[in-house]
């Protein structure tokens, strides 16, 4: 199918595209899935679009992910790479969880820019509901007789990050109280990390204090301390 992307981009996307192209190569490819996605490696980004469901807000979302990567921050890849060196850490922080954390981190930071571009809040993500349902939290059983479950720990961290990253004003007070009660120390570690991430000024990174290095490094150290004396299966 012939589809000339340039004819369909609005002025906001055209402007963002040229900004992103100053730093990396951006290509558009057509696919058949009912959503858009992007794939990036080094300085190359491919944005997959479906002409049948084409809309500028979805392009903007994917382009903003590329824009974020062009900032050259450490992001969740730093968590993934440092976890590889530590057996217990790496089983919990697998690729899927690290990608999820990274996606949430990016969403939190690109959302204000998405609004600035003039798109509507409801068009930021296709999932419109709560990011985590309370029954999934009730089913968490992260430890039994002092032995921790990799799968449940992985979900625990993933759920909490999803809640923090939600851009919609959903009320998660019951969810958070439950999650906190399950493992208060880990709750504090993840919460502190998210607070630090919120405060990172991604567009004005001062190499000494304002990159995301400190926020992520502290998180890694705190998780390591926490996990050190835990038995995990
Ligand atoms: Zn996204």
C-alpha cells in the first residue's frame, strides 16, 4: 500500500520530526497491527504505522519516544545492564520488567510534551482504564516462609511503577495502601526511585547532578541492599 507519511503529518509532528532527525535517523514503515509502535537501535528509529488507523496523536507518541532517546539519558537500560552482573537482581529485573520500567519512565516524561503539542490527554495511550487492578494486587504472594517468588516480586515492582506512571487522574489510594502493606521496605525503594525520576530535568541535564544517573544508581543500590539477604526462587 502506498502511503506518503509527509502528506499526513500535521505541523506539530513535522516540527518534532525535524528536531528528532537532527539527532537520529527516523524511518516510517507500514504494518497491519491496530496500534503504532517504534523500534530503535543506536541512532536509528523505525516507526511502524497502520494507514487504516492513522492519526497524528499516535505518531506523536512514537516520535516522542524517539525524541526521548535522543536525549541520551541512561534510562532503564542502566538497570538492566547492572542487574546482569548480579544473579539475584537479574532474575527479578529481567528484560521484560526493565523494558516496562523504561516505557513507564519515558511515558511520564513525554506526556507533558504530548499535551504541549496540542493533543488530547485521552489520545496518549490506547488503554484508558486503571493501569493496575486491585485483584491482581490481592493475588500477589511475594513471599512464603521467607522465600521470595521471582514472578511475584517482578509483578509487584511492575504494578507499582505502572500506577506511578499513569498520566490519568485515577485514584489508586487503595491499591497503594495494599502494595505498601505487602512489603513496606521495597515499596519505599520503588517510591523513592519514582520520586527521584520525576525530579530529573531531562531537557537540561547538568552532567554532575541532573542526569538520570543518580536517580537510577540509587535505585540499583537500594534494591541490591534489600535483595542481598533474601532467598529467592
Ligand atoms: Zn509509549
